[in-house]
């Protein structure tokens, strides 16, 4: 009985494999006819694509062939998109041996996919960035790059969704740094909707960004054309950067908060020099930071004052008048009437304040 069952399964797989080969051969002929004669006969062969789907899971050889053939022809049969993606996901999850074939299939699908499909694909692929298998991560990066090229808005939205919590956050940031940043101008040039969506995602992440993440996000922002449009662009960029410090909340002079503030003011000084209005950040510094300046660690104090001094040439009269009442008492506190060994004048911060 056991032998009969095994024989029956082999016969079933043999029949399924024959059906798959026949369907694949017919679809290859359709592709050749389209290339040579510019005649599209794919609509007449929907049954062949359905045969690929119907027999995709019958046995090991069928699964291998389905992983190879389904992605090639899916673009011609978009009505079967969900069924095909579900089969590829199932086969991926079924065996480690299927991983690279499935990822390559998703890469091929991404080249011609709609935004909705890209979103679904990247939702799966971005999770696989956490793989410990180097070959898989490399394949996932290639597939995500194909998705980026096809629809950067949908792809980046799915990648940023992985940054909401660990362990996906670190891997997703590494992908942005390694794959997106070198191509940022090409990927985002003229795509204002994508730039706006990415900016909003970064705004949401900035309050919890590490120094490394801040640097990656800042570089991504600086590569966007929307922020290179004169004063308006610079001001918009400053708004995103300021989101890192919670400018509407009280300032807590912890080392972590002070370090984040130094990162933000360093970028702000550069952006202000390009025409951005510094009023919000200088008001924040005057009203919330400088009053508790003594609670900030000395190295961070000096960094902060240097960045503030860098911004000062670009402050208009009304901005300067708002910050001077906070600057002057701080300057006086550092100008000791008597100089002793224990009470030396610390010149670098005084130079910044002047």
C-alpha cells in the first residue's frame, strides 16, 4: 500500500511536470512570436499560465520550475498577480533551498509591477534584510533596487515602515545608506511626491534617530531637489532637521538630548547659510536651551556655541534682538572679575558668544 501511494505521488508529479513543461513551452513560443513578428498571442494562452499556477506545488521539480517560470510571464497576466505572489511566498517559506530563486522571482516581478504590487513585494523583501545569509541579503538588495527604480515612493514607504522598531530598523537604515544614498539624485530627481513622502517619514523618525541615523537621513534630505530651491527649499529642509529636537517641547539637558541638539544645530548652521529662516531654532535656543546652559556638559556647550556663532551672521535684526537677552548674561557669567588658578577665563566659548 505504501509503495502504491509513493508510485501514485510520482505519477501525479510526472503528470504535473509534463503540464508545466507544455505550458512553459507554449509561453516561450508566445514570447518569440512577440519579439520576431510583433504579434502578441499571450492573451490566447491564459490557460497555460493557469497551468503553471495549478501545478506549482505538486512536487520538488514542479516547485523549482514554477519558481523559474512564473515571474517571467506574470506581467502578461496581471489578473493572476495575487495568486502568483502567494505561491512564491509559500515556496519561499517552505524551504531554504527556494529562497534565492524566490527573491530573484520577486526582482523580475518588480521590474514591471504596479504601486500596489511593489508595496506588497517590498513589505516582504524589506523583512528579509534581516537575514543572516549574505547571499540572500545581496539578492534582496538587488530586488529592492529594481523596486526602487520602478516606484521609489512605494518602495521607500515600505522600507521606512521597517524602521519603526528593531531589529528591522538597523537593517533598513543600512539599506538606505548603502543602496539609496549613492543613487539619491537619480532616484528622486523631479519626483516631488516621493521627496515629500520620504521627508514626512524622516520627520517621524528624527526624534529617536541615533547620530548614525541622523547622518543618513540628513544626507538623504540634502540630495533632494525640493530643498535646493532657494530660501523656500532651505527653510523646508530646516523644518525637517528641527524635528529631531522637538522644538515645541521643553529642553531636557541630558547628554543624549544635548548630543542630538549639537547634531541638529550643526546642520541648521549650514542650512541657514543657504537662506533658511533661523527664527524658530534661535528662539528655541534663547528661551529653552541657554537658560539651562550650565547643566549641559562642557564639550557640548562649546559645540553648541560654535554652531550658534556660525548662524549669527545670518540673523536679521528681529531674530538677533530675541536672542541677545539670553546671550549677554551668559557672556557676563564667563567674564570673571578676578582671574586665579582656580578661576581661569575659558576663551573659546567667550569668542563664540562675542
